C-alpha cells in the first residue's frame, strides 16, 4: 500500500466582526471556493484527505490538510474566500508544510516573532507588567 502524501496549509482567518468561526464552517467555505473556481473536478480532486485539522479562534490560526497535488487547487481558492458561515472574513495563507510537525514548529516561531514585535512596541511600564505576568504564568508550569 502506498502512503498518501499530504500538505498542510497554515492560514490566518481574519473575521471582520468579533464572531466565532467553527472548523466545519471554514471547511465548507473552502469547498465552496474550490467549487466556484475549479468546479466539480476541483471538489472531487481535493475531497480525499481534505480536512481542517485545527482551528484556534483566539490565535486565528487554522491547519488545513489536503493531498499533495490537489493542494494547488486549494491554494488558488483560499484568497477568494470572503464569507465563512455567513460572516465576512478573509483567509491569508501563512505557510505550506509537508508535515504536521513542521507546521507546529512554524506556528511556534511565528508566534514568537509576533510576541517579540509586540514587546518592542511596549512602553517601560507596560513591559514591566508584561514580564511580571509572563513570569507568573511560567512559574505555574
């Protein structure tokens, strides 16, 4: 039996309002975008192995798993998504990984860079408060 190779899209889901977006709604929106752009062929090609594996509302990060090859159809359809579950939203592709492990490593680095940029923009009082909170949280572990 041959291994089914996959690709993992790491996307940022940016809702226009403060609405919560469910994993199933994101998956439906992607399938609809693929159908609009590539028709029944696109849906049939991407369906085997297509799943939204992970969707975090707080960080706005989602992992999309799709077979290698048809992943190009999904990649071309992602920018066309304007609504998810009836709510206005955009989907930005951040990274394409060959394994879940590398996807999680990328997300970790991505968030560390975002935190570093945030820390650079803080005032000294905010920075002291930030360090105290970070130390308090890390001491619980």
